C-alpha cells in the first residue's frame, strides 16, 4: 500500500502514517510544526496513542528514504524504501538508530 501511494504522490511531503493493528484504522500525522523531526513526532504520537505493541508505521527518514515498520508483542521488523531513478526499492533493515521504542 505504501509503495502504491509513493508511486502516485512521490516521497516529497510524505506525512508520518500509523495503522493500529487493533482497529485497522489508518492515521496520518498532519500539521507537524516546522523544525520538528518527523521521526521523533511519530514516536511521540505512538506513545500518546498507547499503541506500543500493535501497529505499522511509515515515516520519511531521509531525503530519498522512507522507513516502515511493524511492531507487535512478538517483536519488530523494519523496512527501508528508497526513491531511486529506477523507481522505489525496498530493503529489510535492522532497527534504525533513531528508533527508541523497543524492537
């Protein structure tokens, strides 16, 4: 689903997205103040939402990169999505250094 959205809309302006595995609702974090790092904003949002072990997230982590992850009680997995000249490419990755919510 994320790749399809990126192919349609591109990576520029991608807003942090969260899907609760409990209710399957898709939430988009909008109106992030200038100067606030989206990687920190989505983690703060997850804590405030009390979804600590049952969600999927996606956030732009670098200029041409999006990081997605699934976090459950049995663990976490992370995926990098790169915007390349050949289109979007994916790669499984270790827990990002900036991620501080378990995993």
